[in-house]
C-alpha cells in the first residue's frame, strides 16, 4: 500500500470516530449528522446517517491524522507531517490541472467559483 493510499484509508477510518478531520495545508473534512426521519411518503423510516462536507479554510493541523499516520507507518511525527504535506500538495496539483480529484471511499473534489 502506498503512502497516499494509507492516508486515504486513515481519513476514512478516522471520520468514523471523529466529526471532523483536518488534512494540513489542504482543508478539513466535516461530518454533518442527519437524524432519522420518515420518508417523503411517510411509509418508511430513514435511519440516521452522516454526510461528508469539506471546508478548505480548515487547514491548521489538529494532529489527529498525524498521530494516526505516525502509528501506521511507524515513523516520527515530523515524517508523518511531511507525508501529509506532500499528499496535500499532490491533491492541490491534481485540482489545479484536472479540476477534479477522486478519493476512494470518501468522494470527489472539484474547483468552482467558491
């Protein structure tokens, strides 16, 4: 498994336990919790769920992903942070050239006016 795949795996795993997660120098993944509700026709009950949103302004490291990556790769915190910064630069470059970035199991990103 590559470092990039490991980081994506970490984001997916950590979002299961945390309501937000910051990828330093890229942005924050934020979970919106949807409570259970009845369907539009009122015949079924929709279970609670979570929707992932993204906030590009949340760029300051909260260390959650760094610590997880450090343990997964058995490396120092500084090395884990370098890997995360490299991944953030990779994501930014993909968005700048292709304008769409897909992260398996998380979703896709694209550039627009916002």
